[in-house]
C-alpha cells in the first residue's frame, strides 16, 4: 500500500459514507439532476430565453437562460427525489436504500477517479503526475484505471457532442 492507495482509499470510504447517508434515491437523483439538467438546458433554454427576453435586455441572455433552465431542472429533480426518499423511508425500506446508496456512490466515485486517471495518463508523455513506482506498488491503481475505458464505449458521446454543438449556435457571447 502506498500514498496513491491511501488517498484513493480515503476518497472511496468517504464515497461509501456519503452514499449511505444519502441513500440510493438521493444518489441517483444527484446524477440524474446533472444529466437531465444539462440535457434540458441544451434542449429547452431557448424557451426560457424567449420568456426572459421580455424582462432582461442583455447580450448574455442565452447564457442566463441556459443557467436558469439548468438550475430549475436540478431543483425540480431534487424536490421529487426528496419526496420519493421520504416515501421509501415511510415504507421501511430505509436501510436497503442506504446500503444501495453506499454501493452506488462507491461505483460512481470509482468511475470519477478512473476518468481522472485516464486524463492524467494523457499527460504521461510530457509529465509524470503519478510516479511509476507508485503505480506498480498500488493495489488500487490498475483496477480503477480499467473502469472508465470499459464504460466509455457504451456512452454515446458523438450524439451528445452534436447536441451541444447545436445548442452553442443559439448562445450569444
């Protein structure tokens, strides 16, 4: 065990604690809020913009509409999640919700760490962020490193990139 394992292990333990505290419903809602917020802001900020343009006269109206749409969707998802969480607790599924939340949070943070490792790996040719001896003696580096590359092929980044490019056309900066 080395410094990489200790730091990563602490982050993963904190993820488990956070997930247990929040429960699966809130953990899923936080991820869903981010994804739905971005998607909704890309797709529907023009509607918000048409409403706001009556009240705000600014060249930044596109950005303001995007942020407002994103915020409204995130808040809406969290309010629904809180209501569902209370319902789950009321029907005595609280412990199952918490255990599944801990597992989901662990997997989510392991994926995030894996993405960070992949990004840092792209800098390896010019600058070694994680020393080679740390990588070799680590128990967590290789398993974590392999998560993101295994999941990325299933994510439809090309379709998302096209939607983002289309949304950028409507934003005046």
